[in-house]
């Protein structure tokens, strides 16, 4: 039986780093945890944890977790991952069978070889070598300006807190990238003007 949507007991990013050590696919911690890894400390509670991988290399990630069943959110429900359901969206929730808890979420991202393509606007592209950063221990995380671009869509309280805490730490190139990307994806977003003021 599939547990409730809120049955989350996420693994720490370090657990995922240990489990995925040496995997050939370029992967990274995404979303809120990526920003905390960039900032060098945990700044708030995290109810989940997400990783991003090239869509075509999801299987390389999945095979590292034989105790996990993957589910895809489709029309407000979670359905078992299959060729058809995987094509329906980009998220893939990982269910720890024994515990009956969601452990992590995999974002299967569009790409062209070693170039990441933004799923919200295909004009936005970056080589994985530039997209993925590493913390002092070597744990890979999504570039903070890219994580903020995705957070801009919802702009929940936690997203606004993440933006306010991260923006002052971005260099001029990172801020400029965020301003330009927001112009394509969310042209009227207030974060765009805020980021532009500090370039």
C-alpha cells in the first residue's frame, strides 16, 4: 500500500552521497538542501530532499537503491514508476519499502548529452560541469542561482527565506545569470528586480 503524501522521513544528503559514490551519471543535491550546502550549513528544517539527474541516466541512480520502490506523481496521485508513467513528469519519489516512508525525490532533467536543459525554458542550458558545484566534503549540489530559479515559481515562505539568505552570497555572474533566466521564465517576478539591484 502506498503511504500518504506526507509520509516523509528524508535521508540526509550525506546518505545519498555515500550511496551514489562513483556513479557515472552527473547528479547533484537540488532545491533547498542545495542552497544550504552552498552556504556551508543547514539554515532551516527540510521536509524532503531532492536530487537532479539527466533523464536518460535515471536507471544508474535507481539501481543503487534496491530496497526502494519508485513512484511518479501523476494527476495528484502517486503511481508506480514505469515507462509510461516516467514519461508523464519529471519527479520520482523513492519509497523505502521496509519503513513505508519516502526517502528522497529524483528530478529527471532534460539534457543533450552533457548539457542540461531547463525544463521550464529550453533556451536555458548549461554544461553539467558548470551546473554542479561541490561542498568541502565533495558532495555535489545544484548551482545556487539555478536552485533559486526553480524556487521562484512557488515563492513560498521558505523559498523567500532561501532567496534572501542566498542572494547576498552570489557573485555578479551568478546574479546576472539569475536575472537573465528569470526574464525568460518569470519576467515579472519581484526577485528579478531585487537581484538586478545588487549586480
